[in-house]
C-alpha cells in the first residue's frame, strides 16, 4: 500500500496522485506540487489515504508545501493576466485571419509560460501568430488544439437535463459513445435529442449501457413471432426497463388487436422473417387452389405487411388476354411501273400484310428528291 494525496488543478480535469512527503493535507486545501512542467498550484480533493501499489504510476511526485497567502495572491495575479492575454491573442488571430477559435488561456504558477487552447476544423499554421505573441508577452508561448468536448469541459454550462455538464463536474476522462447505445436503449435517433451542447453524443448514454445490455440478453427481438396468453402475435415494441412488450395479435377477421404482456409470459416461436416467408407461401398455395375462403389477408394485416394484389389484366371482347394493338392502315397500291415483286397481292384471297412507308428526307444540299418517272 502507498500513501497518496489526490490533487486537481483549476477545478477541472483528472485527479492526480502525489506523495504527501510527510505532510498532512486536508480536503479542500490548496497545495504547491511539483509536476513535469514545474511548480503548480492545485486543490486537494482527498486527503492522505492509501491505495494499491498497482494503481500508482511512477514516478510519484511530491507535495512541496501547503499554499501560503503569497502563493494564493500570485495565483490570483495570474488569473488577471490570463484575461489580458486572451484579449490580445484574439486580436492577433483576427489580424492574421486564422480559422481558429480561442477557448481559454492558462498561465503556469511560476508565470514563465502561457498556454493557449483553441479549436479548429482542420490544421492551422500559427507560426506567425506564435512569433507575434512571444514578442508581446516576452515569455514562452504554447498553442494547443483541443476538441469540442474539451471546449465544453473548460467553459462549462448547463445540459438539456438542466444540470451542470458532467464533463466539467465529475468526469475525469471521456468515454467512447456510439449510436448503437441509443438504439439499444430505444431512444430517438434524432441528433438534436441525443446530442449534448458540444454537438457530440451525450456522455450519459454510457451510464446505463451495461444494464441495458444485460436486459437485452433475455428479451426477444422486435418483429419476433411469439405465443401469448391471448394467442399468437408479433412483437412491435419492447420496454426493457419495465420488462413489457407490445404485441399485435392475429385475428380471424377484423382488425388486429394490440396488447401489452410481460416478457416472462411470452414464448418465442420464430423470427419475423421466417413468419413472413411462411405467410407468403400460404398465400401462394391458396392462390393456386382457386383462392378459397381463407384468411391470408387477415394474416398479412396482423403481421403489418399486407401486400398489394397486382392489377387485373385487361381482356378484350373475345375473352383473350392479349393486349389490344392499334390497327394499321394499309398503304395505297403502288404504280404499275414502280411496283416491286413483294407488293403483289398474295393468292388465295388472304389479307395483304401492311407495309410501312418510309418517308424520304431531303438531302443535306437542300435539293429536291428525285421524282419517279
């Protein structure tokens, strides 16, 4: 076991473990600690306590001292400098016409370094900006690009639930959130309803995901064909938290009946795909037998997949199913001189086969077509 003290910087971000180095630190007390960037002022969120050795990431840096009045006044002076640096940097960004949004400015405790946080849709060439800022403040300058979630964490605000952002309140790290979580929890897939102020999926979708995944394992899927105490039907909706399902029951005549049943009263029979294939086969079989008085239409209505019957074929006056074709007018008989052997009338009094006349078009030179002698 290792004795540590949990410290947080600027009332946001992750908690870090530090070696108390023989100091007794109380919760809420400010301390000066040694970091990789130099001395920093932080707030103790948990006093001296012991943790497992595996949870400590070496090297464990020590606490230098408890914050004094001069340390607190120096930190307050840095806060005032940050406001002036924010205004100056925003003006420089407008001068250089850079596509970037300045989010926050942070002075280190010793005052020899300024860190600027910004967001942008792509990469930004800010070398000229760094030179100008270094010439103004005469100190080390660092620009760091962050994401929209980090921006919301730094600025803070209220979510759609009416409470403060989880990321700025207690979340140490961002957990990956996917649209599959919203589907599993039967939430609306409207982006405006499942997205936070930052424009990304809400972090709270992750909170109940493990419970929903455990409930889904023992629940039938939507569109399954099941047996209920009132008969067989198809599941149209499932409420995992209440453990109830909405079922459309099959009826022999009339409209389908919709009822709610507990999941423990349902017996799975087959999937919706198998059931639809079975109904389609039954409809084809009844159609081949002359379509007796069965209930294929009612079955399709109960499944919610009623098929439209094809339009009837047009029949002529003689009862044949052939399509009517417009009669073509016979061409006028050709002259005796220009008559071709194919234009002779067939013997036996058969009806002559109509021949299409091809229209002659004038030549490209605009001359008239030659006349037959």
